C-alpha cells in the first residue's frame, strides 16, 4: 500500500515535471519571438535615425546654400542700387534680383519649416520606438522570471521524483 502511494506520488510528480517542461518550452518560444521583435524594433529605430539624420543634413545644406545665396543677393542689391542712379538697364537687373531674393527667402522659410517638421516627426517616431522597446524589454523580463520560476519548479519536481523513487525502492526492498 505504501509502495502504491509512493508510485502515485511519483506519477503525479512526473506529470508536474512534464507540464513544467512544456511550459518552459512555450515560454522559450515566446521569449525567442520577443527577442526577434526587439531586434526588429532596434533595427527600425536605427534606420529611422539614419534617415532622419540624412534628411536633416540635406535640409541643413539647402538652408545654408539659401543663406549663402541670400547674402550674395544682398551684396548684389547694394551694387545695383548704386548703379541704378546712373544706368537705367541696371534698374531692371535690380528688380529681377529682388524677386530672386524674395523667392530665396521663401525657400529658406520652407526649408526651415520642413526641418522643424522632420525633427518633430523623428522625435515622435523615436519616442514610439522607445516605448515599444521598453514594452518588449518588460515582457522579456517577465518571461525570464517565469522561466526561472518554472526551472525551479522543475528542479523541485526532479528532487521529489528522486525522493519518491528512492522511497519506492526502499519500500520494495523492505517488502
């Protein structure tokens, strides 16, 4: 009777161990999927930052070129106004240059606005990616803790099984 009781306990412990092993397997698979998601998010953030930096560099170069053209136009405008008093044809060139300067100011304003929009968009994207990354890391930590708890249960089940087997062997030897 004692041997049957120990056999029953052994069977229950083995069922618990099998359940724990299956659960560890499922959690391992889920952890692997989360790791892949984490790596995808990390890569997406890296690409987003690279694209943002490239856009900012390009727009900054355009803005600098517009500033340089604006400075040049200011110099030309001064020369034209001086020549305007003496030459009628230079007056027409000055008017043309002023229209160009206005267009360049608009280009500069557009470029500055585009830079601001891109910076805001990149910041939002980066914040979103960081939130996703933090969520994935938190889930990873939860899964790791669950795996460790299951591994502990598994070790305890193995110890119970070993103790039950030893008790069964002892009971059989006594019988």
